[in-house]
């Protein structure tokens, strides 16, 4: 697939520039115009934010699919629910919604330290990618003989 970019002050101007450059006898497609315009994007502040969000979602989809595929069949039989919840919260905050002030998880004043606070109500955030990464990490550690145990159990 070949991609050509054309910029203009309007969508119409950009398409006209593309046609002028590509629909000539010595142009890439000759004078027949054997191509088609498949996407036109008008750049603006809101379109940039939308594109960033779409890129973030594609990235998270890749993470979720890879973590799920890699851990499938290797899951721990009975992972500690509190540990799984903490890891899910961590990955949700660190990977899924890493910047709480521009979108995603919006912390309240008691959450300003991103969950590392002793103030109530100890809000934890969860997401499918966060949980998938938590399960992947636990399976990975278990695979390498580094099972995570609760130090209170060893007393």
C-alpha cells in the first residue's frame, strides 16, 4: 500500500493538491486517476486529542491481547484476591490511565498520592488491561519460581 500526504487550508484544497500531483501523464497514477482518496483528516486541537485517544486504545488492546494470550493456560489456580486487586490498581494507574489529570482516572484530593496513601476510602481502580497485566505478572513470577506470598502467612 502506498500512502501520499497532501496538506491544505481546507479538506477540498488538500484533495485538489493530491489530484493535481497524482493525475498527470508523468504522475504516479498517470492521467487516468487510478487511485482513490480513502481518508481525509482535518487537523485541529480536538482531532489531535481524538487521535491520541485512538492510539492509546490500540496500544491497550495490544497489551490486553498479548498478556491474555501469553498467560492463557499458565494462570495461577487461586491468586490472592487482595494482591490481584492491588496489582490491577497499579497497572490501571501506571499503564492504562497514566495521566489522571488529562483523562482516565481522576483522583480526588485524598488520592493525590496515586493510591499510596493511608487515607480512607482506599479507592482502587480496575480495568481489563490492568487485570490482564496483573495476572500475567503473577503467572510470570510463578513460572520463574518467584511465587508471591503474604509475609503474614510465614509468621
